[in-house]
């Protein structure tokens, strides 16, 4: 089976398994796990923030960030397709007591003209917007990399009103490659950032939340509240260190593999896929023009040995990653293209 459902399906590499076996550990709730401490210190430096905390999942990292930045009854401004709003089971409301204000732009990055009126409102009469979130790369918007210019414009308006910006940077290293910048340049545009070690970087578990030392002290309390303080987590952090030290550069290979798919799909005019607009390792295909729902299309591919995920009634998502080779991606492209031909009633 060629599994293109997500880059989360990647398995820890041999080097990671060796590092996990040999990891020095201690009780991290006492701050005594040397491997977790090393990962947090290295992650903070790598991303260009004062401090960092290791969390079990990206979802918990985002939730801890919201808890650390906001008060109950606040508003947070998010894109309507972002992971925090779309997938995280209302954590912002159930744990943080905050409500979302939804922005909707093609890039997924909220625009200053939309944000500013909310930040100007009289706090005696309106709930306060205490956080703005942005996602880069943007998962549901086709793995697009949000430009540094858009992020800087957002940061500028947020700074003027003393409002923090949090980045869901689950795939921020993919974004850095796509934009041709250092990951620190992206992180410099936000007050806090969460990024995942367990997606394209292949660690089995874990994400990092980074920001100022004060913010991270609050986030550590939030992590505890959410049940995410771990004990001898060094066995996991050891794989995270390998992920961060050795796996970020190879993400370009995943982008090249996504281009193989995109170029195949671009042959079908009705699918309107432009490979130049596929920035990273995610290709979303609209099955509507095929006269087929995404679940049916996914089932058809599955029967032929390719797994994709369903991203909406007519949206199928293909994600390339470390654990699928270029030749497997070519095979998957050919299977998908043959299926598309069949749906269109054409002979390949
Ligand atoms: N994304 C998963 C699914 O939940 C959709 C995937 O397969 O892409 N932020 C972003 C942008 C994400 O894509 C994800 C996971 C998360 C946060 C959450 O990370 P985890 O799964 O570690 O909680």
C-alpha cells in the first residue's frame, strides 16, 4: 500500500531508534530529563526564540499557547480553515473559554484590514481580541506557504495594538524551504510558534512550543493543566533531536515528489491544478469535476493500493513524505491518473 494520507504516517528512522535506545532520561516534571532539556534548548535556538517546551502533540501545543496568551471570554482571530479551528475539537472554547472570530482569505493569513477594526473596538463594550493565529504552511489550503510579507503585515498591525500572534507552524520547515528563507525569519514574525517533529521530520511523537521565557513559563503550566507533563520523556525527545538536527533539509525531496503528482494531475484541464501553486508536500484534488465524491474516489484508489485522505465532500488530499519513495509516488500518480481517465470516460 502506498500511504499518502499524511506525513504523520512516517515511522522513526534507524538513527532515531538508536538515539531512543541510548537516551539519558530523568523525571521531566522535575526538569531533570537531560534529553528533553537538550531538545528544548536546541529547538529554541533553532527557531530563534528565548525558550521552548516539549509537548506530546501539535494540538496540545496550540491549546497550551491559547491558554498562555488569553483569558476566558476573549476572542481569538483565526482563519476559518485553520487546524486550530477546524480540527482541534473546540479546545480553545472548552479549555480556554475563548471564542473564534473567523477570517477567510485565499492564503489563510488574516489581513490587516480585517483585523484592525477588531483591535480598535472599545474593550468596555466588546470582548477583547487577545490573540491572532496564523498557520504556515496552511494544511487545508493546499499546503501553501504564507509569504513573509503577509506575515509581517499581520505582525505589524498586531504589534500596534499589543496583541500577540501565534503560529501553528506544524510544517514550518516546509514553509521555510518553499519561501527560501530561514525558519527564524518566519518565527520572527510571531510571538509564539508551535511546530511538529512527528510529521515530515519522522519523529514518532512530539511537538515544540516556543516563545519568550515568560510565555513558556505560562505554557508549561498550561501543559500541566492539559495533562501533557511527561516523566522520562527523553526516550521520545531523543528522536525529536534527530528530527530537528537531521531531517529538516530533506523536506525538499517531499516537495519534489508532490510535484510529480501535481504535474500528472495538471494534464487534466478540468481539475485546474497548477503545479506552480503547489508549494510543498500537499496536493489537494477536487473530485467534483470528475462527477465523483471524494470518499468514492479514495475508495477507488485504495482498491488499487493507494491511500489518500478525504478533505471535504469533493476534496482528496495527497501528502508526500519520507516513507514513500519517488518510484512509489510515480506509481501512485499513474494509478490516480488512470482512475481520473476512467471517471472522465476517457481512454488513458
Ligand atoms: N494534521 C493532521 C490531521 O490532524 C489533519 C494531518 O494529517 O495533516 N496543525 C496542523 C497544521 C496540522 O496539520 C496538524 C495535524 C496539527 C496542528 C496537529 O498535530 P497533532 O496531530 O500532533 O496534534
